């Protein structure tokens, strides 16, 4: 009986040792596999490549692979189907078997998760086999971190503001540009990081450009500390954020008699403290610009001396003028900005102090569609913060179109 017990105990111990060794071996195999995947060297993809680290992570996680000839082909475009599969796999979404096309299970999963809707593009071979654009990539990426909108041109703004997408070059969005394998992987890694609460840095130039593409201005990106209002006002207006208080429908003004029309294409904010601001190209040589304290005899107030300021550039034009005897016939728009007032008019008029919004010009008053607003020193004297277009006339024919009105923090 004792011998049987000893024998059984020996067998049990042997089995335990065998299982322990097997577990250790499996762990070692797993470690080696992950390490090998994480350090895989592709012949066409060097460690100096901008997407190298992201691709190494993606390969180790298993949602993207290289090719049989040990290449990665980072600059090859990805189709909508391929990108969707990568996102679904990376996010570890539930994928059910499907007897249809190879991409069908991933499409079903993406649809269930709200990453794709039939309104995006046709759910068929022709639709899924097209190369994915950066604009489409932004839409799926923004949805993947929980963003929602009914405005199709807002997706890129949401994606850039969240740090998911950066510009191509100096803030350029390349909305219709094609998505490469490297871009896709970097974006997916950012999605995963964002969804775990990681802070992502943003490309402010790309965000500003995306804001303009969305609703025709970048003022909330470039000068957010200036355009403020109580949160209760935003909610009362039924808006999700202060940016949505901007009313695109008011960017065209038509006179009461229908004989004049002007259109604002974009209100562009330029940060004079940033020498690399890409929108400086809208202006003539900054050293030639002057600001006006409403005294025509004073012509040496230079914008270059007011670096701690913003310039607002009203990019637009007169659409038509069928009554030049009633409306000033000029190319530029007539506009007005309220709420950035001088606390000391004597200093503004007589002491050459820029402490309120002022006209900017080059040679003569009104030769540029611009104003300057200092970052500090202005006050709000009872009026709202308002951006409006006006008909270039006076009297009973005068009218305006208010694009933005904020109560501000007065």
C-alpha cells in the first residue's frame, strides 16, 4: 500500500514538474515570439522612418503584417476594407464568421460599433475596394474615440483637435489624399492611446485649417481665450460647444432690395507672435502694415511693433452690385467686430497705445480687410462679442448679418 502511494506520488510529482516545465517553455516561446515580432527588420523600412515605432508596436500586436519578401511597403495605399480590418482587429472588437467577402465580418463589426454607416459610402465591392482618403480615415478615427457629429465636414476637425491626425507639411490637411500603410498604423496607435486616456499632442496649424474647412473660421483654434461665453449660454442655444455658435448661414449678406450681395469665405485669425503662422501668407509684408487710432494724420503706428496681438482677416468679396449708386462698389467686404474695446480712449487716441481693436491697412485706410486685436488690455463695455457683415451703405438700406454673437464674460 505504501509503495503504491509512493509510486502515485512520484507520478503526480512528475506530472506537476512536466506541466511546470511546459508552462515555462510556453512562456519563453511567447516571449521570444513577441520580442521577434517587435524587433522585426523590414528591408524597406529603416529605424529612421517617422512611423517606425508605431509599426513595430502594430506588428507585435498582430493587427498588421509585413510581406513574404520581408518588406513592409509603408507608402502603399490601403483600401477602405483593409483599414477597417486593421481598426477592428486593433480595437479587439467582436468579429463573427461570415460566408461573404473576406472583409464582411470586419464591416459588420465596424457597423455594430458605429465606426461605419451606409451613408459613408456604398457597402459593396466597389465601395470597399477603393483606396481610403485621409478625410475618410479621420471620420472613422474620430468615431473610434467616441466623437459624433451630423456635419460631414467636421470629422477632420474632431480628429485633428483630438491629436489623432496631423497635417501634411505646414498644417495642410490633404483631405482627398490617399491613406498609406504607415499613416494608417500611426493613426490606429493614436486611437488606442487616446482610448486609454493618454494625452496626444496636436498640430495647431492642422486644427486651424480643419476648423476653417468645417465652418469657415479658425478663431476658436487660434484665439480661444478671446471668444468665450458662459457655458449656460451655449447649452441654452442647443449647441455642444462654443465653436458651434458660429453661424455659417450668415456668411453671405444680401441687401434688402436684393441688389447687393457679399460673401465671407473665411474669417482667418493670425497670431502675430507666431512667425511660422501659415496664414501670414494672406498679408502683405508685415513690416509695411499700419494700425489706425482713427487719426488720419498719424500714419506711423506699425503693426510689427504689436506682436502680442491677433489680426483678423476677412477673406471674401462682393458677389454682385447691381446698384453702385446705392452701395459702395468695391471688392472687399464691409464688416464689424464688437466687444474688444479700449479701457482708456485717451491712451488709444493720443498716446499711441493699442488697447482696443483697430483697423489695419498698408497704404490707405480700408485697403485691407483686416483688423488687429491686442491679446491683453481690451475691455468689454456692455456690448456682446459680435462678428457681422454689413451692406456698404447707410440709411434705410443699411443692414447686417450677424455671424457670431457671444455674451462674453463681462
